[in-house]
C-alpha cells in the first residue's frame, strides 16, 4: 500500500477509535449526561483526538511496519495514549476545575486495547491465516544461544521464507526442555536423528558461529544419519557488514568437515618480506599459484610477475588482479615455459624479483606414470632452471611447492618432486638465496583433485568411482595451501622443508559419501563404485619420512622437517637425460634416485 494511503487510513482508524473509546467510557459511567458533563465530553474528545495524533506522530505509530510488531511497538502505543490522556486531564482542570477520573481511566484502557488490537491484528492475520495457507518445511535449529535465537526470530518474522522452526537442539543441559520464542529445546546433538523423526524435520540449520571444525564435523555426522537437508547460518561478521541476511544459510561444504581449524597468517612477518617488494610466481594460472597471487596482493607488493605456460589461465588471473589491485600494484604477465632455461634466465634478469614462489609443476599421478619424460623435464629440470636463475640473480627467498607424494615415492610424480626438493636443498648450501620447500597433501577443489570429479559424477547420476575402500589421503583447502606457502617464506632461513599439521587422514570413500549427501542424495540413489588402485598410487600418504621429523612446530600448525642431505656418504649422482631411455627404465631410475637421499645431486640435461 502507498505511504499516503496507508497514513490516511491509519489516521482515520485512530480517530474512530479515540472517539469511540471516550464516548463509550462516558456512556458506561454516566448514561444520563448532564450539560456540564456533555461539555466536558465534547472538550475532552477534541483534546484527546488532537493530542493523540500529535503523540502518534511523535512516536511514529503511523510509520511502523506492524506486520513485524513486538514489545517495542506496544510500549510506543502505551506512551502515546498515556500522554494524550494527561493532556486531556490538564484541559479538564483548566476548563472545569474538575477531572472525571473514572471516565478517563476507562478511556485509557479502551484506547490502549483498541489501538494495540488494531495494529497487532494484522500480524495475527499474517502469522495465523496467510502463513498457514502455505506449505512450510519443519526446521530444526542447532544452537539455542543468541545466534540460534536470532535465526528463529528472523524465520518467524519473514513471511517469504518456507522454513518453519519447530525445535532447538543444544548441548547445554540448563536449556533442555525450556521454550525460547515459543520453540522447545528438544535435546542434545546426540538426539538429532530422534528429533528429526519426531518433528518431521526437513531442514536443519546449524546456528553456532563459535563451533570448531571438529565439533562441526561431529554434529554434521549426526545430521547425516537423517534425510534432512543441513545448512549453516552465515558468519556474524558478514551479517553485521550487510553482506548477507541472517536467513541466507549456506550449504555445508566438504572443506567444513576436515575437522581441523584453518591456518592463520602472521601478518607482520609476511608484510616485512612482501610489502613493496617484487614477487614472481611460476604456475600463476594454476589453482595454487593463482590463490598465492590473490593472497600476496593483500600485502601490497610493489610488483607481481605472473609467469605461466597457459595463456588463458594467466589471462584470467591477470584480469582478476587488475580489477582489484592495479591502482597500487604493478601486475606483469609473462608467458614462459620453465623448461626453457634461456627464457627463465631472461625473465629473472629483467625483473630481478625479491621472492620467488615456484608453483609450476605436473602433478597428476596417473598421467605422469604414462608420461615420465615430461614429468622429469618439467618437475626436475624446470625446477632446476628456475632455482638456478634465482641463485644467479640473487633472489632473496625461493619457495618451492612440493607434495606428500615425495615421501618414499612409488610414482614418477612423487619421485620428481623429491628430486626437486634435493635440488633446491643442494643449491641452498652454496647460495645466498634462501631455498625452502613446502610439502602438503591433496588440495580440495584444485584442478585434477577428486572433488570436481566426484561432483561431475554426481551430476550425471553416478556412480562415484573410488579406487579402494581403505585408501586415505591428507586434505587441505586451496586458501590453506596458499597460506602455508606464503608463511613459509617468512619463516625461511634456508634449506627447510615445511609441513602443515593436516590433522587425521581422510578416507576417500568417506569424502565421496559426504559429498553425495551434501548434494542432496542418499548412498542408495548415487552408488559408490570401487575401481581399483591406479598405477603409482599408495594406499596412504606420508608427510615426512622417519628421519625427517622434528617434534616441535615452528609456527602454529606448521612443522619443519630435517634437512635430508646429512648422509656421510657424499656420492655424486648424474642423471643424464637420454632420448633413447625407455619409459620403464626412466621411471625406475627416477624413483630409485629419489629414495636414495644422498648428499649431492647433479642433474644435467643432455
């Protein structure tokens, strides 16, 4: 309804109510009006009517959205009516030297009742009649604290939502069996499956912002025992900043179920070695490389060089960064292959970066098993080219991204990464550049990871293919991996091997099962099919070998591995890359070399 039309109708309604209240009061108490009382009635009616509209306007009774009326609106009504009666009392005293107390008291009661009733009647119609004609989804809210209460109030007041809160779940025993906003606290998180069945729940909303990842996983596991859809309320910070509404729930992501709190950055130490510096990122168009670029730009480097072989991926990250940071950061895109030694040296000579993040690599295990020559050329010789160029042009810090597959490697990809680690550790012993490697497990959502594959398989109705029911992997998110790489640069003293505390390894079959249920299906609807272990794969991965482990973390959730170039036997290995070397011979030689862990490694490309 238009504002003016609404204002006119409310003012007219209030005028009728005011006059009805005062005339009804006088007629009830004084059925036979005398001349004096009749004059008092007329004077009081005019006074009460005028003063009511003045105070109603002052307390904004005509501007309030009464479909959301609550105690605050009722208090405003009482104030407006009370002050109107007080003004009427004053007028009666001035004109008639007397006050008809009983009549005005009854007028006050009728006035409040009728004005309040007229306003709250619309909310009653909306809540009881309009809403009841719609179909709602019974919703269970987990968390009966301030956040959960806020969610329930929003759902109850928002007539556009299809969610109807019917019960709370909370682990605080003091709240058990209490009613909050008319909604019962039905039990603890252990009773989620029971309450879902009892209240015919279709939606579950987790409304505990302080919940740790481990606790969230526990609650989600209970929710997964039901057929209800599970969602999480948005972050309080996003609500306060107006980015999202309270009732804009987000889906539970696989990343939320890792059971590990994310790594936070030491902003001061990172700013010290990145701010106002020149940074080069190889593989800048990849999943990890592009996220490293995004996070680096938050620390305002003077210049960032995006180096990559694929022009499309480099173009995309270039456009993204220019849109956000081009006003204060010089962004340079370089198309180059790290196997092209001359080109890499030219780039390093031209830009002379202070820090290099080496993220370029071939990482797909089965593909590299079938193409060992390319793995060697890119992961070993490409790393050697970039690292030696960094040494030649006195780069301050060189951070290489490695893999958990480099520990006791059984595949070509892991072996080439292990040898690449040995290359930079050897260079560190003779260079002024600080060379370090960062080792982590599988990255959720990165190109070639299982998550995109599983999602595609789910979209077409399955089956979801898993290699083996007992296969486990360490997982982390793309932002976590990038933070680890950036933080490692600030911690680098030279020669370290940094490892993230990735918590407990996750079964691939559990990951697939969670993703199926998060997509709204059951295991019966989308089957999981076991296809067998692929060439080069292990049943489980390790982050550090037995002789590489230090017990203490150098930074919260970041550990440092011992340098592996400590063998007494200083043998020199020469990997001659011959064109006539067969794939099988090359694979065996690379894996054997990676597992020997000798003091010095010299790699020469023929």
